[in-house]
């Protein structure tokens, strides 16, 4: 009984990203294709978010903040510490106790 040669296996599919610079370039292209433009909220959505912000500050509830940053939508859970109307920012503390400042322009949803 003869044994078939094993061949190179999965190695033969590596030339797609065999050069590190090529791999980085391809990863950058894929990341750029996944980016989305900042969502534009209508007046009703802005009012609802504002209502939940005020309620979260008063009750000190945990909320989920959904925000846009650099072409991606991120979600974080935490407590709203302060809403700064002058600078249009929201200061919140995440579940790990770290304080963060978020621009109200980038805020997409709140629940």
C-alpha cells in the first residue's frame, strides 16, 4: 500500500497575506470598509435621549450608552455622573469605576 504525500497543508493558502506590510494594508482596508458614518438623530430621538439622561442623573441608575466613535458604534454600561450643557458633554462612570467624558454629538442611543 502506498502512502500519499502530505503536501504543504494550509501553508499553500498563506500567500494572500505573506508579507507583513501587505497583511497590515489588507487589515486597514477591511477596517475602513466596516466604518459607518455618524448617525444623524431626529428631534424625537434627541428628546428621548435627553429625557433618559435627566432621569439617569436623578435616579443614579445604570444605563447603556451607545455612541459613535471613529466610524464604529460602541456600547458602555455605567452611571451618568454629570451632563455638561455648556460643553455638550456627558461624564459617566463605567462598571469598572473609570470616569469617561463623552461628547453629546457622538451619543446615538441611551437605555
